[in-house]
């Protein structure tokens, strides 16, 4: 996986998703990889929606600013983050992982 990359509409973020986890969490790894855990099962797009919601909270943006551009059915996804550049996304993710207090 690659670090966040600038895009004409914002930035593209590559991440690995762990669906069906015990908690919802976003973690910036030291090697600049992003991992996301969601409690939703990977069925009927529920996990993808959960990924967008928790990632939006972690980045401080609206879920509508995020779009899965590849990896709809894969744990490896590319997310378009509209309105933030790669540096801003990296800073926000490094500043602190987001764990949902309801699940973890």
C-alpha cells in the first residue's frame, strides 16, 4: 500500500479493512499504511458504509466527501477524500486514531 497521494479533487488514500472486528478503529501505521477495523460484516455494502463513516469521523469530514474508488469487494481499498490534500490527511490520521467509544 502507498501513502496518501494528491488528486485533482483532494487525495487518494489506500487502506486495508478488517470487517467483522470487535471494534471500530482507524489506525495510522508507522510505515504510512492505514488500517481500518469495523464491526459490520462484509455483506451488502454494510462494511463499506461503516468504513466511510468511521474514516470521516477520524478525518473530521462529512461521509459524503469520501468515495471508494476501487476495492468495493476487497479488503484493500482506495478512498478518494475530497477537500483535503495528502499532507492534511496524513496529519489528521497521525494526530490520533479514532476508536468508536460504543465498540471499543
